[in-house]
DNA sequence: GTTATATTTGAACATATGTTCATATACTAA
DNA sequence: TTAGTATATGAACATATGTTCAAATATAAC
C-alpha cells in the first residue's frame, strides 16, 4: 500500500488522485478483472441485442432462418437497412447465411444469442 | 391473403408495396411476435450491458456491492460519470442502493443481469 | 454554525449509431 | 444479351450516447 495517504476514516487517496473507500473491494474486483479485449467482445454482442429492431429480427431468427426481404417485411425496415444490420451481425459472428439462387437465408450461428434471448424473455415481466 | 399480387415465382407484393418471399415464415414470426413495450424493455436491459465500461462495473457488482467512488476507481471513470451510469441502471431497476452514512452502496437488484453475464462469460472464447 | 467527504444533477460537447438514398453487385430467366 | 429480382455498399444525415465540467445536495465531524 505504498503511495497512499489516509485522509479521513477509511478513505484513501492514491498517487494519481483516485479516491478509494474500500481498497479490499477494489483490489478484489481488479483481481477478477476480465481482459479488455474480452470485455469489448462481450459488450459488442450484448449491444447487438440492445436495439429494439435488431432484437426483433434476432428473435425471429431464433425460430427460423429467413431471407433479407422477409426480415425487412417483418420488422418494417427497408431491405437496405436490414442488409446493413445483418452485415454487422455477420461481422460479429452472430449470424451466418447460405445462398439459394438469388436469395440469402440468414440464421443464428450458435446458441449463444438464443440463450441470452431466453433469459431476457424469462424476465420481461418482472 | 387479400390484397396481394404474385410477381415472380414465390415472391408476393402486398398492398403497401412490401416484398415478401416466404409469407409463411413472416406470418409465423408475426404470430410469435412480442409486444412493442416488452421488446423495448428487453432491448434497454441488453443495451446496458452493451457498453464496455458499464459491463465492467456490472461484472464487479455481480461479485460485491460497491460504492460510487470505488466503482469509479475500478473502472477509471470520474465519480460524476459513474453516478450518471448508476442512475440509468437504477431507473431500469437493474441496480439498487443502500446508504451507510455518506456512502451509497450499489448492488444488482436480482439475478437477471448476473444470468446474462454468466452466459456471456461462457461464450467469450468461442 | 463551518468544513470536509460522498454523491447527484444539468447543460454542453464530441462521438457513435441507425436509417435513408443512390448506386453497385449477384444471380436468374428469357 | 437484356431485363428483372435479391442483396450489398458507401456517403450523408439526424438522433442517441457517454463523458466532462461546474454547481448542487446530503451526511458527518468539529
């Protein structure tokens, strides 16, 4: 605990002027801290579920694979806007696609997102 | 299926110019559709997990209740910024607080968010 | 009362986000 | 090849978001 200065009661002020009341709790949190890259990855997945329109399309995909124009019709988005969203989801490996002629069918890559959706649905009416 | 016009193969163009390739899939999705308000509520919860800093603070709270200034120290946010975030989380009933003297201790309201975090952590290294 | 600590609040600001529009590409059928 | 359908892409735009800063409030100690 070098470079710390007690200021009152339990409060401590460290070398870079960060106020800390419970050094034990902060240290404990730091010890269990997740690597920054993992944190970013996790956050970006949650973020994809954090938009009502995208949530709606993902809920639909958790039931059935669907093509761009059906997803657009279902959500009320333009096909262009839907395509943009699907690209982001594909870039994050949340969604995959298969081609059948002119039509691209999108579906969820794995159970990750459906698991998250399931928990969300269980708690909607809390 | 009134007000629809076949244009080629299976494609259909309805009265308000929405292109639909698989009416069955769209209808099925519509049938299982979630009320708009529920969708918004679900999305706003996920959205709270969708920011790296907020995710970090929520992961910390899932281990231990913590006060504003400790959370600020842990995440690297200013105490003001942390307070703003905690207010949003409180407004969404994700977080609650108890006072002990001058200090406010924040903690998760229920298992909803910890369940979501657990699933997220299980899939980080996919 | 005054002073110090812990937290909150509102306005301002820069950046991120979701959508639109116009255009490009990919595939199919004639 | 030409025309039609399905999807993708990039730039532009308005709105949302997260942070900062200055100032306010709440509790405690003196």
